[in-house]
């Protein structure tokens, strides 16, 4: 007798939906409520669909869901809202999929290799020392948030791209016009922020092209990109390359500034955490931190990113039906991976900041502040280096104190940042 073994096909569940029709109320809630996604996950499960204005979005979270998502990378492509797509440009690796995406990741990834990071370390350390001097010498309280923003921009613009001060100044002005319209209505009527941003983009790309033409080994890391090939093995054109550099400015600035500002805010608001951290920070050789282990600092940075993720989520679009944790997501759906913290049901301490949870084995959620799969953040190693150097270099030399009566709540868009600018007084720290 012949026995036929049938493959075990689990019937996939239909995609749960909030039932939103116009999406207006959902959009208002999305921008007004940091717990937007978490509340709906509680009601509908780890995969649900809703509508934000005219865009249908599938929100997802959870270990199994993420594992399933990353395992089906070939059935997905990158996705950004139309305004971001146009402002980043069609050549940008953020707007590419498949081999074209992979080829450009390989080229741009050379800027973040271990050798490249060692090259950047002295210049990043010098920026931290400059800031420490400025804070110690300040006669009045200083806002830390603008300092962190200036630092994060200088690292990409000067250390990585090798711009000199005048190029950087001009670039920064256009960059601010450009970023303001990234999440705006993409209609280029003259005078609108979007039209101004498209003009700014032209100037930015023109300036970046000049920088690429002048690249030398003494300035920045752009010489590391020579020999960059596209998916057909043909050298990347300058038009292509500068769109990748524009992406780096966008991807690496706001995110890193946010994580640095939120880290400083967390330490200022929780002096017991700073005290727990300080012995480890003071023990580090400055600035050569390569291969140094800093478990308390790493745990603190991760805990701050858990509670205030610099990026609220990332997107993919389905090319065909995929199954996520047993739920069928049809083709042509935009998926948003929500990175907002899961604070549990109130019966545990997940709403509290407690870095030790990452060292004592009590925390079991998977955190993805840098995304995952084939599109995981390309600048992760650089961001981690910047944060380490800033935390160690600044706190070894400077004692910071919060000035009273300021707004320490966080604005959420585009990335979390203390509304009052984090006003501090500073004094030199004398190592005992
Ligand atoms: C704390 C700082 C940062 C955070 C939290 C962060 C987070 C992220 C996230 C969540 C993504 C999306 C990943 C995905 O779609 O799976 C991403 C992508 C990306 N990030 Fe970062 N990022 C940071 C800093 C940087 C820096 C410093 C750079 C470079 C200068 C950078 C360059 C990029 C690029 C190029 C991509 C697109 C990758 C692709 O589409 O293949 N990021 N980042």
C-alpha cells in the first residue's frame, strides 16, 4: 500500500483591520499618541491593518513576526512615503531593491568598515573635546540638544564626507530646508516647503558633486569609495554616488542627534544611573576605545533606545502574499515595523529605565532600533562609535547638572528630543 504524506499547510488567518475608512482619526491619533501602535496591537494582535489618510498600512511587531519578515526578504521591497522618495531621489539605495540595492550597500558600506571607523576616531574625539571645552568655559547655562545636533552633523559632513567649514555651512542651510519637507505633501507648487526642498536638493547634489570631484585621502572617507560598481559591474556615476551621500546625511544626522540627546537626558534625570556608569567610563583610555568592553554603557544606551527609539519604525512593501506569524498579508501592502516600546501590561517594570535588565538576563524581548534583515542600518557601527566617544569623552571631563524649571518632555517627530533643549550647567570633572 502506498501512503501519501501531505505537507502540513496551516491555513493563514485573514489580516485583522481597525476598520478605518477615511483614516483621519487614525492619523490624528498616530501623531498625537506615542502608544498608538501598542494600543492597537493589544486589540488586534501582532499584525493589523489600518489607514493613515490615503495610505493603507500594516503594522507589525513580535519575535515570530519579525523572524518571518526577515526570512521572506525576497518577497519584499523597500518603501518610503512619496515625499521622502522624491527628495531622496530615484538612484538612492533607499529607493532601490534587489541587486541594485545590494550593489550600492556594498559601495557605501566601505565608509563604515572597521578600518574606516579607526580613521574617523581622532576627528570625532576632537569634536567631543571641543564641546567639552566649550561647556566648561560657558558663562551661562547651555542647551545640550543643539550641541548634539551640531556634533552629529559635523561627524557626517566633516569626518565622513570631508567637507570644509564653508562647504558645511552652505550645505547645512540647504539641508535644513530639505529635511523640513521630507514628510510633507509632495506637491511642488512654487513657494510650498516641498518645492523649496526640491530646489535645495538640486543645490545639495551640486555641492556634493564638487566635493566628490575634489576628494583626497587627507579629507574624510570618500576616497574609500573609489572603485564603486553598480549591479552590472559598471562604475557608479557621480549622479548616482551623490544621491547615496545625501541619504547618509539624512539617515545619520537626526537619528544620532536624538539618541545622544535622549542619553544625556536619561543620565541627567537619573543621577543614580550616571553614578553606576561613571566608574566604567572613567576607566576607559581616551580616545582609543577599540576592543574595549563597556557593558554598562552599552546596556544604558540600549535601554535609552528601548524607551525612546530614535526611529519610530521602518517600512517594506509586499511583492506577493506573505505570512507573518500565521497572518496572510496580501501583495502590494505597505508594512510598518513599529519600534515603539512594549511596556507590558503594567504588572512589570518595563516602563521604568533600568539598564541592568540588559545584563541580568531578565529582559527577553528582541530590540531592533537599527532595523534588520537585508536593509539593516548601514551606519550602525558609526552611530555606536559616536555615542561611545561622546559619552566617555564628555563625562570623563565634564560634570553636568540640569537647570531647574525647563520642559524635559520629549517631542516625538521627527525623532525624540527634549522640548526645552536640555539646558545644563557644566563644570570640569576632576578625576580622583
Ligand atoms: C542611533 C542612530 C541610528 C539609528 C537608531 C538608525 C536606525 C536605522 C533604521 C531603523 C533603519 C531602517 C532599517 C531597515 O529598514 O531595516 C536605518 C537605515 C539606514 N541607516 Fe541608520 N540609524 C542610525 C544612524 C545612522 C548613521 C550614523 C548612518 C550613516 C551615516 C545611517 C545610515 C543608514 C542607511 C544608509 C540606511 C538605509 C539602509 C538600506 O536601506 O539598505 N544610520 N537606520
